[in-house]
C-alpha cells in the first residue's frame, strides 16, 4: 500500500491508500506500485485509476504533475474528478461550446484554449462510457 494525495486549486486535498495507481504520461501509460523508484512526471489529460478498498476507482485528470517518493504519490492538477462526481450534462455542454469556438472564425477566440477545453470535456464524457 502507498498514499495518494490529490491537490487541486478548488477542492480540499484528497488522500487515500492504494496498492496500484495507473496514470497516463506523455511517455505513455504507467502503473505505480509500492516502493516504486522516485519519479516526477507530467500527466496527460486522461483517466487515472486506483485500487481503493478492493474496488477499482477511476478519475478524470486535467493534466498536471505527479511526484512519487517514499511510498507517497502527490498529484497536482487543475482538476481531478472521481467518476461519481462528474456532471455529464455539463461536460456535454462544454464539449459543444468548445466545438463551436473551434469552428468560429472569430479572431478573438483562443483556439489552443478551446482545444484543451474540448479534450477535458471528451475525457469526462469518455469516463461515463467505460
């Protein structure tokens, strides 16, 4: 077992114990177990999973950074949502809004920001379909 701490700007720190943490980094998918070597890595906008009290728990991750040392994983991200916390109607609305912005020819639209918003919305929606 090791400790996972999730730190986001808008939520209290979430802490839990797990036997395995699966993440997605720019280098690919990675599984962490107890006594993993120290690690610092970026996290993709993706779905993360962990064994928690004998159940597989899934979370959406809006990118970020993971630090692992001495059997403690700290995840710092703009947003991490447990599968039971996701408002799928809101995610669908965010997807449609981002798609409209990307189709727009308005020069004031930040296309990079709209693309990231679309990826985050698709990640949330995708968790519901798994």
